C-alpha cells in the first residue's frame, strides 16, 4: 500500500503526463516532407504572389516526389538548356518526353498535376531557372479558378512568373498558352477562362519575347467549353487533343529556331521562277501606302475601338539581301517566309514584290497557319483570304485543309480573273483582279508562314 501522501503524488504525476500527451496530440509534429526545402511551405506567410497554394495530402506527396527527382544532379545535368514545358496536370500528362511530339528537340517536362500559378512561382527557381532553359512553354491557371482565385490574381501571378524568368535571362522566349477551355461543372466556367486569357494577352502586349498561339479557340466548342472529343473529362486532353496542341506549337518552335533548322531543298518545277529565294527578302518591299488603304484604316479605327494598328509608309522600303523587314515582322528562315506574331496582339502589315505582273500566270505557294491566324495573299493588289480556314474562315467547309501544317495555294490568272484552289479544292472560281499589280503577303493575327513561292508566266 502507498501512503496517502505518496498516492497523491502519484495521481498528480499521472495527470500531468496525460495532459502532456493530450497537448502533443492537439499539435501534430511537422510531417517529414515539411522538413525538405523542396516541400510545400506550411503557410503562405512571406511567400511571393497571391491566391491558392494547394496543400492536399496527395498534392504534397506528388509535389515532393516530382521536385526531388528533378533536383537530382544527373537529372539537372541532363535537362540543362532544354525547352522547359511548365504547368499542371495537362503538361505533366504529356509525359517526360512529350511522347516524341518534337523530334530532335531537347525538352524537360516540369508539369505537376494540380498546380496553380502561385505554386509555379514558388518552384520556379529550382525546377526551371536552375536548368538555364533555352525557352519556356507555359500553360497554367485552370486550377486557380477551381480554387476560387479571381482572373486578376491569376494574371498578376503570371506577371511575377515572367519577371522571374526574365530576371535571369532578359531574352528568354516564352510560348504562353491561353488557359484551355473546360466547363462550369469543373468550376472553370467559360466566361472566367475568357477573362483570364484576355488579361494574359494584355499583360504581354507589346513584348516580342512572348509568343501566344490561340490554343483556346483551337479547343473551344460553340459554347466556349471544352469538346468531349478532345477533352473527355472536360479538363484533360486525350491523345487527339495532345496531337493538336503539338501541331499548334511546332510552327512557333520552328520560328524560334528549335525545329526545322535545315534549309528547304525544294526546287521549282520547269518553267516556274522563285519569287522568294528562301534565304532573304530580295525582291520584296514595304511599298508606299495607297490613299485608299489609309482611308480604310482610318474608317476602321474610327468605328472600331479594337481595330488593329495599320502602319503607313511614305516611301518604299526594299529588303534586298536582308533576312528580315525593318520592323522584324517578316523573317526569312530556312526556306520559310515567316509573318511573325505581332507584339500588339494584332497588326495589319503587307509585304509586296518589287515587280508587277500584268500578264497571265500561275502562282503556287504553300502556307502554314497557327490556330485562328488571319492573313492574306494579294494578287495584283486584290486580297485572297489566306487563313487558318477551319477556325478563321471564310472557307470553313474544306475537307483537304491540314490544320497547322503546310497547304498549297494554286492561283491561275487569266486576264482579270483568277481561279484559286487550296490543296485542289476551289476557293474562288473567278476571283476579280486589276489589269496589273504586284504579289503581296499580309500579316494580321497570329503567325503565318509561306514557302515555295513560285510563278510561271504564260504566253
């Protein structure tokens, strides 16, 4: 038996121990992952940016696993200098090698399923900047919407991401994908995605380091939501969706010099002469802007506050021997005459041959358009619409058009009319023309490329 005093002491000691155990149970010890510098911070305090940072158990685990693997010295060495694909589950789901979508291109996939713009901002230093990337392909923002972030917060985080990338490399090219369409049932309604994308475009307007292909229009259905044919769960692309995304990016990566790096070996057919030598802009010019075009531009800009800029030229500017126009909009690159993305988002521009063509002739050329790109081919000064036809029109019913691939225009001029076809399908059976004039290539919206431009004069 214990003496009463001893018994009281024992009871008090046991009670104190129980309180200590209870206190410990109410304040969990930090998880082992939290001790890693690669783990998600335990709170938002002092972190850059604004908006949601996900801390679900599955996300913490995935975040740490991915980042730990990427931080391994051999992995860092392997991926150094790559084109980094950065984003969330849509990027991660493409696989480490992007399923071979870009042969010959060194890529590093830095997508983490479930990530947000703020999450990307937090891991930018270790996952991206440490690799000294040659370019970044960015798609991010959809999960922010699911977590309730406003479009303004999402766009503000994008600006911080870009600022951090350019602090390390002020010339780093960024391919910025608009947030893909989804659905209200996924807490990602079309109107909110549209607003995010409009703010993204405004954030990078005027910055030639950013190329922004219109991948939203590429995937959006009539109601602005994702199509189940490419997004079965209305959020993630299937194989067909990834194939379309890859096709949309290839012309952009080619313009940046990462793909299609060899000269085009094409030689014109007998009787045809090249109007573009594939190396430079010899034989092409900005011509004096006619008064009719000036007035048309004034009227457009007066009646439409969103009308694009339209530069006027008071004297001709010839580009013989130069690989680009004076403003950099037209670039000769490995057999392609590229009409680059306008930094303004949209800009009317026209490049003309220095020669005129009064007689009958056959003009052949191939073009490749990024999604929803809008351009035109001028024949003696009259414009034949040359666009990403399925999205931008006007010839939406073509069955042989190859989206984001090369398509051939054949224009047969007889007198003052022309028969115009695309891959053998008739665009215009009797296109009206002036008696003489040059050949022209327009730039407006998106990126357009031309190649194998040749002409055969007829007797």
